[in-house]
C-alpha cells in the first residue's frame, strides 16, 4: 500500500490566535502570533517552528511525501521548507505546496474541505491514492500517524478519548463528539452535545470520543465527497466533517475510528504557545532529524 502522503492544512486565517491576548509572551513571539500561520511560530530555543516537530513525527511514522496547503501570499513557509512549488527536499521529506485560493466574494478561506479539494485539483494523482490530512497547529504523535498508515481500512480517523485531552473543561466541552458503532465505524458527528445526553454517545468501552482533525482517505472513494462538499449553513464554510458524513450516508462502513487515549498539544490561542514550548522542551530535549 503506497500510503506515504500527508496533506497539512496551513492556509487558515488564524483568527482566534490573532484575536487572543497573552501577557507572558515576549514582543517577538507576539509579532509572530499576529502575523504568521500558527505552525510557523517559533516553539523552541533554536527557533524551530511547530511544523518542524509535526513533520518529524510524520517522518518517523513513515510519511515521505508532504503537501502543505498555504495561502497565495504565504512566502514564509516556502522560505523555510523550499521555494519550489513541487518537490522540495527537506530532511528526507519531499515537500510540495497546494494553494488554497480565496473566492472573490470572501476575505477568508472557504474551510478545511475546500483546502483538501483544492489540493486534489492541483495534484489530481491523489484522487487515485491514499492520503492523510491533518491540521498544522496540532502536534499529533508518531503513534497516531503510524496507526493511520498501518490500518487496513480504506478510510480512518483517530478517535481520541476525550478524557485524556489536557485542555480546560470548558474548551473540551465544545468539541464535537463522534458516534461509533460496536466495530468503531463512524455513524455520526454531534456538534453541540448536551451534557445530559453524553452517555448516548459513549463507545463500546464507555468512552466519549472526539476527532482532532486527522484523517486517512482513499481517493477513489472519498474524492467525490471532498470535491463536492456543500457549504455549511452555520459557518459558511466547506468543512471536513460534512464531507465525512455525506460519505458515511452513502457508504455506511466507509470510515473507521481508531481509538486512542493521549493528549494532542494544540496552538489555538496565544496562551497555548507557552504551554507548547514547555511540552516541546520536555518531550524533544535532543531533537535531531537523523
């Protein structure tokens, strides 16, 4: 199975990061947080960005071909990972870029499903292959990436144990729950679960599961739903959960959840930067690409 391709979503507007406040960060970091895509904010003493550590984990798991989705004006990512549109060499990885163009009537990108769809249009060979999709501001583990490479199902996602996520409770309670059947196939995504109804959505192990936006897709099955994802009435964007549910509605056993119980470090707001730096210092003390 030629499953070594990873699409990283890095073209978002980072509105929550830019609009958030933090009194601890130095002026240089504040400037980066207000101007850069989140994955390019310096996160260790050597000035490496979060994306370096995400790519490192992906490489260790077996991914070799990386497609970073960027906006049309983003030259900083190209400066860091290679100036060519396709085929840049970076520490044993081949890095290419997909441009998420913004529609003329909008000021922000059209959402995560649109980012993947534009990547599939710019690299049509992916429509016939396996590929994984993830965020650029979450530090997924090597194990999470490896589970997606090794799973035998055509489409899959990591179904995280909500209880092991180390975020504030009010933040966790906002995460959409995923409903799995007894064999862990995705049945539904519950955007705004009521606390009293949570027991309805526990899996066969009695655990509440959430998605942290890391998915494996099989192009021949999923491309239609990604390329034709409708715009959400609520958020006015094309969202990956919508494409997933449309695929599940037509193909009941098309995507399986892989249960996992671990934290996923995240950089949504400025206060997350200091937390991420401590995590990097504790878990990557001898960072080395070799």
